[in-house]
DNA sequence: TCCGTGACACAAG
DNA sequence: CCTTGTGCCACGG
């Protein structure tokens, strides 16, 4: 099973009206530094994957190849009750608590000489 | 195999 | 707040 497939499986678990961040999905899959690969996985995902519930760490909708889907994402989110405040989603309120508080997980920084 | 790319995250300034 | 620099790692060519 590829990383992308596992990412899809995790994203399918996000309930309506909640969102998760790219980093959060990566962390839940045991790869907290692999947020970017989550974005790649969403590039061409199956239609039953609620891709619109994945946003960046600022609660914003990330830029992508086809800008039209950004508007689609916002419409779908507001359609299920996720409100944007000044262009961002208040994660305090709408973040999916998948796997409990996967937020602010300890991160390893570069080792110094 | 190696190398560049990217729908990201985060610490500093 | 916002901007910049750096770290990360799956994927494709």
C-alpha cells in the first residue's frame, strides 16, 4: 500500500463539518514531516475522498495547479457548515480531533554540529 | 539509481 | 500580523 493510498484512507475518516491539515494527516500516518506528500496524494485521488476537508496549517486553502478547485473547496466547506473567518478556517473550532490531540506534536529540528 | 519537484510546516526576524 | 529560509520525503522521469 502506497503512502498516497493510506492518506486517502485517513482522509475518508474526516467527518462532515470538520477539517484536518496536511501535516496532521501525515502525523496520523506516522510521518509528521511528510505533509507535502499528502498534497501530492490529493492531486489525483478517487472521487470518494473528501479532499476538500484538507487545509494547510494556517487554516487556509492552499494554491494548486488548477485554481478553480480552490473555489470549489471553499463552497463545499461552507456548504457543510465550516465557516471562514477573514479567509481562514478557525482550526480551534473545526479541526478534526482524529487520533486525539495530534496537534503540536514534538518535532525534531536539525542537529547542530 | 539519482535528481528535481511540490495542494507543506515551522522558527526567526 | 507577514516574510524568508530551511527541513522533509514520496513520486516520476
